[in-house]
C-alpha cells in the first residue's frame, strides 16, 4: 500500500513542479535507493540523466516566477505534468513489477497536484496580494515533498 501511495505522491509533486519529480526519482536511482537496473528505466540512474533533470528543475523554479510564464493548465504545461507524473510513477512501479499501475497512478497524482496546486496558489496569492510568496511556498512543498518521498523509498 505504501508503494502505491508513494507513486501517487510523486505524481502530485509532478503536478506542482514538472521537473522536480523526475529530478528526485533520478537522484534516488542514482544513489541506488531506487533499483532501476534491469527495468526499462535504468537510464534514470545515470549521471547524465540526473544532470539534465537538475538543470531543468532549476530553470523551472526560476521561470515559474516570471510573469510571461504560461499557466500550468495550458495544454503544454498540462501534458508535461502528465508525462512527468507518468514517467515517475512508472519508474517507481517498475521496481516492484507494477510499471503500468505506476504509470496510471503517477498520471492521476499529477492531475491532483496540478489542479490542487493551482487552486492553493491562486487563493494564497489572492489572500497575500502577491504571487511570489505563494510560488515560493509551492516550491518548498514540491522540493520537501519530493525529498520525503525519496527518503521513504530508501
């Protein structure tokens, strides 16, 4: 049961910050916490993959604060989050023989995280009268949540 909970939660993280979830999964695989060798997701543990995801996560954290950045609910943002959640859920699932279930659960988590994160951020920004603190809090939740999920896999 914990295994499926972790797969949906990593999807939620993908819904909050698209690149944070695969960065965390890749980091866990790279450290050996997530045994991806022998699965279709063995590449997730490579140094090159981890480096790319770290770079993309940093760019996303910065770009998210820019006024011209499109909404996460735009078609590109929506699809990216679904792909990220699916990839992460499938990677975790594959380590326990539940690749397809992981894919589906990760996608569901991404939808939950995307819409839930959007609503929470909009409401908090409105209450504070400024989006930046809400965005930074969302960053903190995404980074902290991803770290806790990966620690649970260790």
